[in-house]
C-alpha cells in the first residue's frame, strides 16, 4: 500500500516548517491549524480593514474586547453597549467607544440632530400615515388614526360590540330571536 503523502517536501506558508503534504491537500500548509491561522483577521482574503460596516465593527469589538458589564457613566453593573464617543468615527478597537448602559447611551447620544434623524426615520417607516387621514369609528363615532388603510373601528372592543349588534339585528329579522325566547318558557 502506498503512502497518502506526496514525495515532494514543501515549506508551510504560515510557520515556515518543512513537511510532506497529503495528496488531497493543496500543499500550502503543514496542518489544518496553520491553514486557519493563516486566514484569520487581517490575513483573511475578505478582510476590509476599517472599511467595514457598523455591524461588522461592533461584532469585531465584542469578540476581541469583551465588555466589563459596568457603565462608565453611572457605574452600575448591568447590560452595556458600545457608544461611539462624540467627534469620533467608527473603527476597530475600543479607544473610540464608551461602555454605557442602555439608559446612559440614549442620554449620551440624544442631541437635537439625533432626535431629528429619528423622527425622519420613523416618518419613512410609517409612510402610510401620511396617506391615511384620521377616521371616524363606525360604532362609537370617535376620531382615530388607523394603522391600516382598511381599519374601520377605533378598537377591538368597538369591533366586537358592532359584531354583536349586527348579530342581534340579524337574529331579530330572521326570527331566531323569538325562537330562543320561546324555548326558555
């Protein structure tokens, strides 16, 4: 039986160790560990550096810089988030971030500009509210802002009351109401 290794000696591209590669391998690395080590972090072919998305930067920071769980503003021990320091840009590493609890993070970020951006984002999300004007409830005649274009009642209770009223009216017209009363006697 022949050996599963090639007879040509090669040099590992990661650790520079001499080795005989398996026939099935490409022969670049001596072990699987060297192969994965050679393709992690900035050595990975898909590495983008600081030209990475917001989510990618936060994921990288959470992986390589674990949070302490203590807010830098109030000092309380609770779930924390990375808050971008004012006048800084998103980048890998925690030097541009503060570890804050949710409440302190909102207070830290809340500026007039931030509030306006949030309002604009909500307007874009709920564009149908610009199309649908306030309506009058069919049951109680109260004005309300519908969530959908087809909404006719201001609440579930008004819808249920209207359904019951229509059912009573239908039963009265068809005579089922009288038949029920006669059974009770």
